[in-house]
């Protein structure tokens, strides 16, 4: 291909990419704006309380929360656009982060397909929207009328800080696992600094992902270094993830639990989860059906893939928090450690899809066996998406009623 032909092809690819991103932004805004608006203005969610905290920050400069990213951005938008209400600013902040998440997921999926065609653009949009809408397979709804309690639901609409956490956690996870790529050169100072910023922002959005990811990344690093005898960029890992996490988590812990009151952290197996729902084990399996299907269908390759190992181990750590740990004092049944498994499951879904794409792309699926494995995994993912769409409309029309 001559130079003119290459330029024309590059322009066509970029034009397709730009159009795809614009379509994605419109779709994300169209789908998630109404449900955020409903959650904010019906008062039946966590949004009003967080917007109230944002108002205090805006008016007095006082921080009422140690994970204040949503409050700070909402207050900033309200100050910049002085004609809109604080509640409207709260809606815009959440919708912007939904769009941010959509762009992050789309970019990664698009790059993983290898070939950049109209087909892969459409597939990237479909998978992005699927991951953003997917929910637990809610088979027990007709028995107990719950779509949330008892399950691990990775896409909830009633909490704004989870909306803030998702894109930052995806970026943190995606860039952190590259540290274990033995073929990769050591990160530059700029890359380490950028990852540190992402890490700190994720903790200030909500610390629930990092308290699961940090022990995982340290354990994996020790395993790689001393068992497999492969090099680990300890300096990059320390300055980008470990040190920022310890410093901010320490500050958050002292402010949340160090005041000498009744609030604390206790070992209380199933105390919180069992209070709100029965059938915890089958609901657990229905929550993770897609990643389990990928793990089973591609087991040999999955157990040798560092991303799969890290995402699964992070999820197991998150389940320790969700099922076995609780807060003492008045927040005991708030279920704040449930956010751990929700965000970890979101990451597990995300990377399981990445892994599935790679298997289909690198393996011939002409055989009936390979086709069957791919069909099974995508069919189960489809069940998660169908359940997620049902949950979306339940929260849009009857907010908080069927949690």
C-alpha cells in the first residue's frame, strides 16, 4: 500500500473510532441519565445524603467523609455552573463518570480485538454496554422479590461513590497487572506517577477496591519473586500502589474508626448478608456464573494467566470482607463491606471477558468443541445482561423497592 493509501486507511480507522465513541457516549448518557435522575430526586437512595455532604463542602469547606471524590466534584460543578442546583450537579457528576467508564471499557475491548473494523467497533460497544448493565442472574426473584439482597450485584444504581470507583478501579487493575509482564520494560517515572494518581483517586472515591487489591498484588508479587523466580518491579509497585495506598488508607481508618466511639471492624461471619436474604450460596453462584463458566471452559489457560489469577484472588479477598467482616456500632447492618465484592466482581467480569476475547482471537474456533465453549460463555453472560436490564428498569420505575 502506498503512502496515500496508508493515510486514507488511517483516516478511515480514526473516523470509525471517533464515530463509535460518540455513539457510545450518547448511548451511555441516554441509558444512565434517567436512572441517576430518579435516584437523586426520589430520595430513595444514597444520593441525597452524599449530595448533602457535597453541599457542606461547598458552603463551609468542611470534609464530612474520607472518600470525598464525589462530593468534591459535585461541589465544584455547582460552584462553576452557579445557576444549577446542587442536586443537578450531583446527577451530572455521576453521568460523567458513567461516560468515563464506558470510554475506558470500550478502549480496552477495542484494542483487544486486534483488527479495527466496523464489526469490532460494534462488538466493543455491545460488550461495554453489557458489562455496564450486567447483574446477578436473579432466579430467586419470584420467591423473595429481591434483585439485590443476598446476591453480589456488581452494577447498582443507588450509590454514587460506586459509580466514581468503577472506571478508576478498571484503570488501576489494568495498569497494575502489566507490572508482572516479564517481557515489558520497567515503567518510566511518568507512568509510575500516573498510576499512583489513579490509585489515590480510586481510594478517595471509595476504598473498597484497594483493600482487596492491595493484599492480592503483594501476595502475587512475593509469589512471582520467590517461587517462580521472575523479576518484579518492586520500586514501581511500591511508589505507584503500595505506599499511596497505605498512607491514604491509614488516614481514612484513623478518621473513621480512631475516634474512640462504638464504630469498629469485627469478625462476624454472615451476620450482615444473612440478615437480608436466604439462599446465600445459590445466590452467590448466580452472581458469578459468567466468570465461573470462563474458568471452567478454559481452565488450563486460565490458571496460567496472571490477570485471571489476580482478578480471582482479588475477588476471594473481597468475599472475606463481604461475608465474614462487619462494622460494629450503628453502621453494623449498613453492609459497607459488601461494596468490596461488588467492585471486585465487576473487575472479574471485565477481565474474564478480556480473557475470553483473547481465547477466541488466538484459538481456532472451527472445531465444535471450541465453538461450544464460546457459545456457553457468551450465553451465560447474556443471562447476566438480561437480568441486569430487568434490574435497571426496576430501579428506574420503582427505586429501592426490589433491592
